[in-house]
């Protein structure tokens, strides 16, 4: 018997249902796009797998298709692969940037306490609010130069400094959030 949770093939459909139920059209369309990708590539793998198991060339069945069908199939594959490739590259770059920022902050600001860290992707800006000894302009310039070794040279670094103070309270730090 089948349980109530979604299987890997069904997951995009479950996600589409969630998007539909919540009125989130972008969520719905994204899930339907993933479902379409699943269907097309399962179909292609099925054709290739069947041909291999029957000891025939997988391309022989492709040659048997008429020209309109071949063009349609190739067009469909290209239309599915291009946006998916763009998404994969963008996601990989975002993850690499986040990992670079994490390593940069962890190593280069180890002697300071970070009370707030915000990466603004729209402006490609990292805003840090740090407590501890003051950071001089020369040290800030050195930090900017070190960004390249973490792969985040294009990220704009803004450091808000809060001096160590026995009177530092939640009201004094609100301006940095």
C-alpha cells in the first residue's frame, strides 16, 4: 500500500498542489516545470534503456522518427535544459558566495564579536556590525584585499563598529539592526 507522503516522482506534483492551495503561482509554475523535466527525461532514459537492453543503438529509434518529430523533441529538450542550467549555475554561484562569506567572516573577524551580519543580494553588500577593538582604515583596506582569496572580491563590505562599553545595552545596539 502506498503511504501518504510524496515519492521522488510525485514531489513536484505535491509541491504544485501546495502552491495551488496557497495561491502561490510562482511556486506552482516552478513545481510544474520540475514535473515536466522529470517526465521528459524519464521518457528519454526509457527509450535509451529499452534500446540498450534490446541490443540496438539508441539512436536507431531516433533516426526512425520523422523530421518534425525530431525537431520537436530536440526543441523540447533544449527548452527544458537551458533554464535548468541557468538555475543550476546561479544556485552554485550563490552557494559559493555564501560559503566564501562564512569563511571570510569566521577567519578574518575571529577577534571581534559579530552582533549582526546581513548579506543584501540585491546590492551585493555584506554589512557586519562588530563589537571589539576598533578596526583601523588600514585594517579595513587589508580586509577588502583579502576578500579575493575567499572568492568574494565583488561583495561590498560595510563594517559598523561598536566600541566595547560597559553601558552597551539593547537600546544602543538597535541602530545597527
